[in-house]
C-alpha cells in the first residue's frame, strides 16, 4: 500500500513539472514574438515621428504673359472727347481695328480746335453726321475727339474697322504743313504699332470710297507712298532705339 502511494505522488509531480515547462515555453515564445514585432532600433522610429512632413497642394496657375510695350511713343495729344450723341460720337465700339484712315478737312486755314468744336456742335445742329478720332492742326497740335476703339463718322463702310485722322491744311491743294505732316506720321506710327498693323493697313479715305481725300495725297500718289514709307521708317527707328 505504501509503495503505491509513493508512485502516485511521483506521477502527480511529473505532471506538474510538465505543466510548468509548457507554461514557460509559452512565455518564452510570446517574448520571442514580441521582440520580432518591435523595431530593432527605437531611434529610427523616433526619427520618423520627429521628421517634419510637408503637404504639397498643386493648384492650377495661369501662365504669365508679358504685356507688349509699344516702342513708338504716344505723341502729345489733347484729349477733348465729344459728348456722346448720334451725330458725331455714337458711343459704339468698333468690331476691330484693321486700318488707320488718313483724311483732310477740305476747309483751308481752319484750326484743329475749330473743327473739334464743329463736331461737338452737331449734337445740337442735327443736320449731318461727321467726326474723326483725331484732328491734327496746322501747327501739328493733335486733338482726340473720339477714343480709338469707338466708331467715328469719317470713313463710311470702314467706320467699324478703323481709326480716322483728319488733317488741317492752309490752301486748296490740301497739302499738309511740315508740322501737320510730322504729327500725322508719328500718330499713325503709334497706332499701327499699337494695333499690330502694317504698311498696307495705312489707307486714305479715297481707298474706301473713291472720294478725293486727302486731296494732295490722291493727286500725288508718290507723296502718298512717301508718307507710308516715313511712317514705317519711324516705327523701325523707335524699335531700334528701344532695343539699343
């Protein structure tokens, strides 16, 4: 009886030992697993946490285009805009600017101011429709009556596509004085460059309707071609001085 009791106790002890061994094995396995899950270098983890992060937000931006600068200087112009009215300044926009049209006034020895004032009076007279964007006087003075880009009543079927320049003169020949001529060259050159035109887009009233206007430059075709040459030469001169 005593021997059986001892053997039973031994069996119980061995079972307990096996249980403890299994428990210890589980603990060791758990520790091993945890060691593999944790990064080997905690410094790397801290560095990642401390590293500043930037968020890039991409937005669409319109391309920047450089505004074209006109190398031809704007001449000295006295702005005296006409009152908007149906007889000399309708206040309507042109469809485009495709031509600069040269005129003469046909009334010798009148001044730019007198012709401007006549255009202004038409709102009251109401007997005719007439005007121009610019009037150049005998002394070379320039008065702006209607802004470029607005219709002036000067060039008939081309009113909606052009800028008109009226020129004063001393006699019935219609020939411009040297000062009138020079101002007309400079103003025309500025407008040609400003609106991206060329030599062939400098025209006479005559080229639109067949009317002998400007008279001297209809009767003397060579002088008309010389005028256009002078305009283009002045443009080139201004471009060269700007580039230099």
